[in-house]
């Protein structure tokens, strides 16, 4: 197996694994674990952890799928890897924007 396939599979699996972990252990979500008890009351943690699980698992699967679809279509290794990484570079920042709807604390 070539190194590019290993990297794509590992990063996709790691992303999906983080999704399952966030769903199972919401206290590991960055920012939530450092909030005061008062602020935690204003966070829909069940909705947030479900959202993170679904989003990260979908991103991990899309990362892997995009790579293999492009490679099967005849794209070069560089194109496949860069495009698959673009899925993560666009998806992760988008995740943080969409996740804000579960935090009902007032922002400054």
C-alpha cells in the first residue's frame, strides 16, 4: 500500500474517530470542558455532541471517498491528496461556525 493511501485512510479514520469520541464523551469537546457550571447550563450538549459526531464522521468518510473517487477517475496522487485535504480544511472551520447554534450563552 502506498504512503498516500495510508495517510488518507489514517486522517479520515482519525477524523471519524474524533466524531465518535465527541458523541460518546461530550466533556472532551474543546471549550465546553472549561466552561463554568453556569455557562454549561446554557449549552445544548446533547445536540452539540450529536452534531459533532455526525459532522466529523461525515468529514472523515468524505475525505476518504473524495481521494478514491479522484484516483479512480484518473487524477494524480497530488490532486487526490490535496482535494481530499481540502474537504477537511473547509469542513472543520465550517463545523465550528455551525456548532455555535448549540451555545446559548451571550457573546460579547
